[in-house]
C-alpha cells in the first residue's frame, strides 16, 4: 500500500510539473519576472565604471551558461530552522472553534511570491517569508499537531564567466516543516522557504533570486479522509551584467510526509529523458525508478 501511494504521489508530481512548466509558467511567471526579478534599469543600476569595464572586457562580463549549476550539498533535520509560527507552538496550541475546516482542500494562506536575494544581498527578514499547505479553515500552524523537525536541503549555486572565473558563489537552504495533522488526520506543510546563507558575487554582476508557489500546485495528493498536502516551489535566479542577463529556474516538489524531489532544473542532463528530468527522489529510502515505475 505504501509503495502504491508513493507511485501515485510521484506520478502526480510529474503531471503537476508538466502543467506547471507548460501552462502555469505561461500565465504566472511573467508576474514573477515583472514584480520580483524585475526589469533592471541598467543605466541606473550599474555605475559608469562598471559599464566601461563591461565594454572593454566583454568576455569577463558574460556568464558561461554551461558552467551554471546547482549542487545538493547536504540533507539534514535542524531544530534551529523552525518556522516562526512553530517556535512557540508547543506553548501556544490554538483550538479551532466556530470555524469550518475542510480537511481535504489544501491551500496556501501565506506567501506565494517573494524575493530571496535582491541586488546581491539577502532580503531583510527572509526567515519570515514562506509558504504553507494547510487544510482550508486553518489559520496557524499551532492549530495542527505532531509537526516533525524541519527538513533542510543545502544547495550550492555557481556560475563562471567566459574566462572560467567563478563570478557567482551562493549557498541556500530549502527548508520545510512537515507532518502537521488535524485531529490525527492528514499530513500538512508549513514554513516552506528558501534561505540564502552565502552570497558571493563578483563586482560588475548583479544577482536576484525569488520564490514562487502557484496556487495551482498546492494540492492534496491522497484521499479526502486522510489528505497528503503537496506543493511546488519555483526558485528563479537572475544574473545580470551591463551586457547581458541570464535567468535560470528550478522547481522543487514537497509533500506533507517529508518527501522532497527536484522535479525540474535547467542543470539536469536533458538527454536522460522525462523520467530522470522530472523525478529525482532525494530522501526517504531513495526510491528507485524501477520501484516507482515497476520496471
């Protein structure tokens, strides 16, 4: 039964990923680029000295797209990464009274779109910017119980210029709190966020990073009686110089039972095909493609 549920969840992730990339992107990503990654006014953002340097050394101020990559560095559980909502939840359990809770309908009542890094610097109070996947009617994480320790995925994001010099060196953590239930039913998410821990950008470059959780990807992938919340988090990284921009995105699929998968990334080997591009289980038994697809 567990394997059957895992198959269903992963195949659901594939369908959601295809929908996200082919449909949602066309409708919602322009908002992301306009509001967060922004149309940089290069005449104002870059100094005259930076402009002259870019004109005189064009290869230095252009990213080698083949060098751009993300690397999963570590997976861990970290109590210090608790969502702000959960830090005092044990002492402040809230009862749901006079509120209709629709347990099978999963929604995000927190942030849907937010900056992570803006003009080479982490955004202020970034730890308070996150998404959730709650049953409709729930307004706080403390109204759910049995939360597990936060799960943390540490990534490195790198890029070189055309001379082979590393111009972007970033470390960030994808964090989420999982397993919250309502009266013993369901598994839900809170504190789904991306937190930069290191941002090194060479002079003459600008880095902007943003997160996006479309409502259409916040879903219940199990039953109405015992829901399993899931969502997709899109991370967009925009590298700019006076000469050229480079935008790259990754999509992370996260479930309320702690399952995590990077389902879309420009850095994966596209020749590996749909299965390996959209399905990359990273934890919880390292489910193989043979088990997932019954090969």
